[in-house]
């Protein structure tokens, strides 16, 4: 009988690159949102964009911390 539930090996070798790409994409989203604020007259929409960008910045900080952790882990195993 085949073992269909065999877990995939934990390959974390490209996590740093994936995280860096996610950071880059999030920064682009922040910039695009700030540009779009120039074209909105609604203070409510501006507040929503600002709140979302604040959450994005928090995510970036968390991802940068994770990049450091991953880089340190990769250096330990090399």
C-alpha cells in the first residue's frame, strides 16, 4: 500500500528569498496606495488607506525579523 500521507521534507533553503520578495511587493503596495490617496476626496477612504499601510509596515517589520532568523538558521547549518 502506498504511503499517500508522507510529509514533504522541510526545505527552508529559499525562505529568505521568498520573504525578501514579499517585503518588496508590500513596499510597492504601500507606494501605490499612497499614490491613490492623491485622487480620493473622501477622508474616510484616506483613513482606511493609512490604516492599511500602517498594518503593512508592521508586516514588513515582522518579515524583516523573520529574514534575520532564517539567515541565522541557514548560517548554523552551513
